C-alpha cells in the first residue's frame, strides 16, 4: 500500500490497523463489510518540526534590527506582516483584526502617537485571531506577525518576531518540497527590505 492508495484489510469491526499492517503511518479506516475495511495511509506528523521557521539569516537580521531606528522598524514590521497577510485573509476575509494591527502600527510610525492601552488591545486582538487558527496553518503565523508588528510600537525588538512569524507563514504555505527555499527567499526579502528602508532615511 503506497501513497494515499486505498487497500482492503481483513480485520474485525472496530479493530484499528496495526503497525504491522501499516508501518510508520496513521490510518483512516472505513468499514465496508463485516470483516473488511478500507484504509488510507497518511504520513505521521513530523514531531521535530519547529514552531518558528529557522534560517541562516536569522542572526544577521537580528543584528541589523538592533542598529535600526524604532520607527523604521515599525514600518518594516508592518511591511513584513502585510507581505503574508493574504495567508490569513484568504481564509478569514471577514476578520479584520490582523489588518487593523498592521494599520495601527503604520499609524504609530507616521505620527508617533502612543497609547499603551490601544497598543495592547490591538496587538492582543491579532494574537487572539491567531489562536483561533490550527497550528502550522499559515494563517496562524500571519496573524501572529501582525500582532508583533503592532507591539513594535511599544518595544522595538518585537519587529524580529513579526518578521519570523511572517517567514513561518511562508514556510507553512509552501509545498513541503519547497518550504525551505521559500523561507530563505522570504528572509532574504526581509533583510534587503530593511536595508532599503534604512538607506531612504540616510539618503
């Protein structure tokens, strides 16, 4: 039995497929007659999968963040989050909490007006939206990125988390065979975009 092909297995009703029959895999069974059921192989979840995407650029990005003006970081965090916002909005078009957080972050970067109660409320609303999405769904990390973008108005280094969650959304949205490359491409874009934002200020 290979891939997701169905196979008929002799078993008593209510008896699950044993590892000897379907080694190393989870099984979905449908009973079709006493003594027989169909089963479909499904890959076991990768228990080693990391919650956040990890690349060789992480340290370089973090170092540049620490050398960057607070308001530039807010713009960058908002841009990183907005870059992956479709991952959330395509599934939850009526939920504006992540978009609201990105917009509020941009407003702070533009005006400098800061009310801790608003920052906390808007950021937590985006994180609440994330918690309503299953783990490893790209929509979850996209909403997290928006929440951390808003929090950047309070603490600049939240921008690091905003970018990491954005890259994680890209990883989880990609085909598994391309997930690593897609993540690196996103991190490369984030790094170059931060350089461009810094150059605009100094030029």
